[in-house]
C-alpha cells in the first residue's frame, strides 16, 4: 500500500493526463506504462553499469549501446545515449517531447525480439497519445521520482494506479477486486512447482497475486537455480485478446519482479488455443458476456458443453487445460449454478460427475459494483476425469470488507478470513447445520436436485414466529386514532373561525 509523497505523486500524474485532455482511464494507464518502460530500461542499465564499474568489466547486453540506433519510422540514425531517460529528461519541453514521441517511443516499440521483456512483445500497434509538451513535462517530472528498480514499491504503485482506473468507472470490468483475487489465491495456495494459467488475464491480477504468494512462502526454495528458472519462465502463463490489456498486464508483472512471463495474444476459446493437460492450477474471472465467434470455438470445448455462452465454454476450457489432479478456482455468474439450458446442465454434470467439485462460494451482488450488480460465485474443482465428488462445501458470503453499494467504502464486516479458515479445515465442517454460513452437501443430494448448485437450494432458512394482536384489538386502536384525528380537526377549525 502506498501513502504520502508517492501517492500524491501518482495522483498528480493522473491529474496531468486529465488536464492534458486524456480522460479515459485505460488510455491513461497505457500511456503511463510507456513512460514507465522507458525509465525502467534506463534504471536497469544504470544498475548494470554501476555493477560493471565495480567489477571492472564491460556492461553485458546493454539496452543502450554505443553508437546510433536506426529509427525505422523516420529512417534516421539516433544516438543511443539520446534515448535514455536520464538524458532526455533534462531537455527543454519541446525537445524532450520531440525525442520521446518520435524516437524513444519508436525505440520501445521495436524492442520486439522477446529478449528484453514480455512487455515489449506487445508494442507493435501502440500509439503515443500525449498531445503537448507541457503535459508530457509534468508527467515525466512525476515519474522521475519513482525508483523502477524497487519492484516492491513499484508493484504497490501499479496496483494503486489500477485501483484509480477502476474507481474512475471506466473500463473497470477489466479488474477483479484485489481482495477477491487475494482470497482465491489463498484458498488455492499455489506452490513453486505449480504451472499457473489465467486464460482471460486482463491486467494479470491473478498471475501477479500468485507470484507474490509464491515469493512470500517459498523464499528459501527460490534460491535454488532450477526453482528460480521455473519461477521466471515456467510458473506463470496468461492469455488475452486485447493488446492494450496485454501491455498493462505485462507491465504489472514486470513491476512485481516477473520480467518475462509466458503471456501472449490468444483467443482462449478458439481453435488457436491447443493447450491440453498442461497446467496444474487455473485462476480466472472469465468474461460473462461479449461477442463470440461461434464458428471459431474449439470443437473440444463444444463436445463438453454445446453453447454460445462464454462463461460455460471457459469452464469447459479449464477442464481441458488442466493436468490430471490440476485445480481450478473461477468466478462465475450465478446463472452457471442453476441455469436450465442443456449447456448449463452439461457443464455442471461434467464438474460434479466427471471431476471433483469441492466448493461453491456464493458472493453478494455488490462485489463488482459500481460496474455491475450481477451476483457471482466461486467454483473450486479438481480435474480427475473419473469423478470423486463426495461432499460439496457451500459458503454464503454476506460481506467482503466493503460496502455493497456503488461507493464500496471499507466496513468492519468481512467474511473472507472466515472463508479461508473454514476451507482449509473442512473436517470441522461436517457438524455444521444448514443454518450456518457454511455447510457440506452430499453429492447424491445435488444429483437429486438436478445438479443445482445455488446455495439457496440447500440452505435452511430459520423463520421466527411473529405473534400479532387480534384483529378486533387492532381495529379498535385504529378507531381510537381516527376519533382523535377528527377531534383535532374540529379544534383546528374552531381556532381558524375565531
């Protein structure tokens, strides 16, 4: 969490974009990442140069080499030195704007061989949209005070910026609330040996939180070379069909210390995605609606559930992508739990009968406000391809630590710690009744009720008996009140006449 000077600095940068005419939150964040990347490249090289100087050796694989770089967009030679943040930040406003918009931006767009970072791979169609030197100067001055080598601090900075993007009310659908992501990661407890995927990654929240969890819980194991290599290149995977979100997600990962994850442009539901039996853990909040090219949908998914609904197809995708024994935690709209279509029933049967469904966590409808009031749940299952569902754990979440209105202010009520604690101690759940927030339901009962997974189908609602007065007593009281009103009216009339 950031406070004080850094928070004020980011707020001022955000305001500079607004006063400069850029008000779309996605555009602000995208333009900010371009400048972050420029400074990151220079800060990283300065660290390399300092270390090389101490060792008395040359800098290995410098980003900014000796001599000049050929700008393919202008067909001009540009000194590498001029492309460095530490150099152009000292130029006057007009000159700095010319260097950044024409040369430095073209330079980062063409760092596309995949060696520098995942971020640079998605720069081909990027557009620089800051329109005037004065706005750019304010933004550069603000970013200049940030240490791009301090990944812990910069990770917090980026999460704060993502929070501002969501709070602005524009494009917030790309961002699952951070505390919900963290809850799901803590429920699944990823390990250093997992292969984790989010096939609808957006800003990479699930991947970032998984990386943070592994960093926190496997510090000593990460010192081993094999584990470190797996963390860098084998642990984290993500896809998206939006190049802007891929850039934002890749920057989010970089600022959390994950320089080159496997993130790529891919339509997860199409025939282009051939991943099968590959991952040990899937964490996702897949899209619930939107356009779908039904003809391009993978036939292997349609064989599980023949539908055009993306939320059902993604559930089928998780089944296909996971290794045997692989686990999944996914947010789904409530309709997945009780929908009566053939596709809805097919996917629930698949997860209950062919896999091992472990938990259904019902979330209140305000979790995704102010962008949507849709009720959602979290489904947790393990791939077995041989069944294994015995008892399914249900939890009725009533509070997530924030008000359930559009303002989403922090409140004291929060079921999340209780959810995590109970899920990791399911043995203690056997004695709970259907009146409790959580309870276990035998799979036979779920089958009897048509594979309905909505918690209200199983929860026992305790009704209190209310005793009312006899009707003649109530009528007598009404008559007495009527009499008093009539007397008061007559008294008021006499006062007016006099």
